[in-house]
C-alpha cells in the first residue's frame, strides 16, 4: 500500500513541478463548416500530421454558423475558431478582443449563385430588389457581403429579403425548392450546383482578382482567431499552431489541387472527387502562402461591416488589435 501511495504522490509532484513532461493538453478548435474548402487548411494540417509534428493534441470540431462558433469561443468551450476574420471586428465592437493569429485567405472564397429558374430575371446584383437571397445565417459574413453587393449595385438592402439556409445540402435544397432566388455559398457546393444546372454563377469572389472587382479590395476571410488574453498566456501553444498551419499553407501553395485533394477525407468530395479537385483548382489562389494578413485587407472588411453591421456602426474599431503577425513571422 505504501508503494501505491508513493507512486500517486510522485505522479502529483511530476504534474506540479514538471508540467512539460506530461501529455500536451488538448486544444479544441471550432471550424465553421469543416468540409468547406475555404476552411480546408485546418483539416489538411491534421491530415498531414503537422499538429502532431508540433507535439500538439488538437481537436477539430464543427458548427454550421460562424456566430455559433464565436459564441463557443467566448464561453471557453474552445480555444480557437477557424472562421471569417470579420468576426474579430464584430466582437471588438461588443467589447471582446480576439485576433487572427494565422490568416488563411485573402479572398472570401464565396460565390453568389442565382437559381436557373430566375437567371433570366437576375443578371446582376442590380436585379436583387424584391428577391430572396440565401445566406449562411442572419448576421453572418455572407449576410453582410450580400447586403454590400446589393447596395454597391444601386439596390437598397432593405428591399431584399435574406434567408438563413446554411451551406452544403441545406443550401442546395433551399434553391431547388424555390425558397431562395439567389444565394451566397462556397466550394464544393458551388461546383455541385453549376454541374447539375440548378444554378448559374452571378458574382465570383473565390480569388483575389475577382474579389477586388466585386468588393473594391482584398477581403481577408478564413483564419484561425483566438481570444487575445488566451494568446498572450499560451504563446508556446499558439506558436506551434502557427508553425503547423503556415507549413500547411505552404503545402497548398506548392502542390496542385489533385495532390491536395488526395490528402483530404473521401467524404469531403460529396461523391465527386473530380469535381472537388476542379473546384479546388479554381479557388486555390484565395489562400495566403505564409499566413500573413494582407495590409490592404482589414480596411475593406471594416468598410463593409461599418455599412451593414449594427454592432460595428459608429464604433471606433482598432484594426491593429484584430490580427497579429507575431507568430507567422516566427513560423518554421
């Protein structure tokens, strides 16, 4: 019995005096739609073994809504979120300081699709008046972007209806059932709908060039964001996350779509691997090569949110607090 007690006491002392010698504590990251290509770097890093290579125990979770993911972060259920950068501005306006620590993309990766049944009536966003547009959720990034597309094409956003339809199969069902006339979604849903002929492409924001045309500048979107207080108190873990994700972004930059797709789970192909590869090839340029925030990007995001996000309107947003390049600069 004394031997057992001694071992228990020894284990406790080991935990207290030498925490680095025990297994790495789990880091939970919530992904806003883990099978969406705009958030692919998170799952790809896991598939390539880069988290484990850094000695990290990373758990990837998923929810369909960016707002839900942000809430999970704020209540401490997860340590990070893979979602849109614009949430960092929205949360700062609410008094919560979070920051992008690795910037995945410099374009939204979003596409405005129009249902084929009304494609002859909706040829540009100038035709949105009186129509119903599908968005991921009300108050989501796609909601604000949809309002901007309407307004920048001469349509008062209040003259348009918006319906939260999620992404993937729920988005497809909403368009096929006629509940939405057009809608904003990502790959591989875009290519699936174009292939079946159920939708036509209206506005393409998958790559930097077309994003500049649609929004007037780069729009940094998918990223890993975390609460700044957690970042400052866990710099070693954050640096390891940055190391793994920057290495993943470099892998994406250096490999073709077919090679990248081969590393992803087969169920992400939605039954059509060739289509998944084509979609990835068409949009791969959205990803940054080094995880850095493009300097011209945050002002574009602030411009759009200031116009349509009531939380941000009238608030003094300090963009320097919404992202950091400290960790990606040191990534190896």
